[in-house]
C-alpha cells in the first residue's frame, strides 16, 4: 500500500521514499531491529528532555485553585487518615519517634513509585500522536515522567524533613549524615523499580490494551504487600521469603531509617530488592527498545 505525505512516499511499514532536491531516497526502518540508540541518544536530546519534564510538572496543576500546594495537601491528608484509622482506631503500633512521620515518610515514597509506574506504563497510549509525527528517542518520554515525579518527590521530602526538624530538634542533631544516604539509596532503588515495571507494562500495552487496568490493580495490591500501614516487624516470618521479591519493602524501610532510627530489613533483603529492581529495569528497557520501533503501527 502506497501513501503520499508531503515529500515522503510510504511504500510499506518498513520502506519510505523521501524526496529531496529532485531525488528520491529509500529509507529502511527495519522494525524488527534491536536499536539501542533510542536510549544512548538521550543525551543529545537533553534540552527536549528538560522541556518535557517541565511540561509534565506544569500540566498537572494547570487551571487548579491550589496549584503546587496539592503536593503538600495530598500526602498530609493521607497520612492523617492513616494515623486516625490504623493507630487511633485499630491500635496498630508503629516504629519510630512519631506516628505521623512513620506514615508520611512511606506515603511520600510510595506516591512517587505509584505515579511513576502509572505514567511510564501509558507512554505509548498517551503519546501515540507525537510518536507518529516526530522522530526522536522515545525513551525520553518515560525518563521525563520519572524526572518530573522525582522533582515533586524532592519537594515533598524537603517539607517532610522540615517538619521532622521542627518536631525533634534535639534528636535530629545526633542523626548521622550517613543515615541520610539511606534516603538516596531508597529513591534510586524505587526509581529503577518503577521505570522497569513501567516499561514492561508500556511494551505489553501495545499488544494487550487492558494492561493499563492490570497495572493500576497491581499497584493497589502491592500497596498492601508493602509495610506502609504497618511496621515490618508485624510481618510473619513465613512471609518474609515472598516479600523479598518486593523491592518496595526494603526501599520503604531504608527511607524511614533516618526518621525512625531503626532498620528492620537485613542487608541480604536490601540486596535482593536491588537485584529484582535492576533485573526488571533491564527487561523493561530491552522490551521498550524492541517495541518502540513499531509501537505506532500497533496502537
């Protein structure tokens, strides 16, 4: 089937004739070729990456009454509800100096993970018109979503840190700076896990359109399989081996460490969570590189 568009004549999905200076040049797209350049060329498009990141942040709060204040209100109200329901009503004990900090720290990190997975998993569906008209490394789009959510996370984490300093001035002074690196490690592990899971889901979405529904449902299930509403020491011993496959268990506990002063997960579990995150990220990137060349034809 032949179609004409401007100076291009499309012969089929893998062959395009481009007209320039009175000559026609055949361009082969080789849809089945594994082209890693969609990831390695991201640096050359760093200005586009920055603009897409800004656009992703601005679009969420455009034409809203409170604007960026929702970054504070959402985790604040969620933490208050968890505090009232799970500790005051149900009487579930928590670890650390403050129940509010216990819940809010987990809510902030989990919010970053959930939003990142949902955003990355829908990149092909949400940007199909852009992908069909413009030629650029498609990996920039999911990376921009991760960076946008990371920017929001840093803002929320800064507010959480200020609240903690105000509540515990004396105890915060003795917190080791090394322990604060646990927050960085938790953010890196969560980012790798989120982008790997999201890219796998995005690649499957081009074949099975109900993948987005499964992702939303799976994230909700994973929420209850992660010690957010309860401390890790409440998990039965026979379930620990299963939960080692959930990187968010070690990430949440690492992130809470500077605030709670106690680290429950072992070094082997931290390593296991990091390995699972890295494996999923490698699989996700591989599937994304293979899928991105023919995503426009499949969606």
